[in-house]
C-alpha cells in the first residue's frame, strides 16, 4: 500500500461529483469507477484520442484555462 504525504492528500482532494475533465465532463467518480472496472483508467486514453483530433476545448471550458 502506498502512503501519501499529508500535503499530497490535501492538494488533490476532490469530491465525487467534482469535474476533473471539463471538456468531456468526467468526474472524480467516473475515473474511479473506470479504474475499478478495468484495473486502470481508460479515460486518459479517450481524452488523448479526442485531443489528437481537435476535440479538446479546455482553454474555454476549464475555469482555470488549462
């Protein structure tokens, strides 16, 4: 089991319904469910594929512009 330092735990704390990906509306819970189902997250691959064909609009949709 990997133990995270307190600073990492607090820095990356998201609620289940928090959006992680604003372009494709993936929440923390979506990513966790995907990981539990597959043993890894397939969502990152989906995002990379969409970005490669111009399907990413983070600069507009993400409030932080990233």
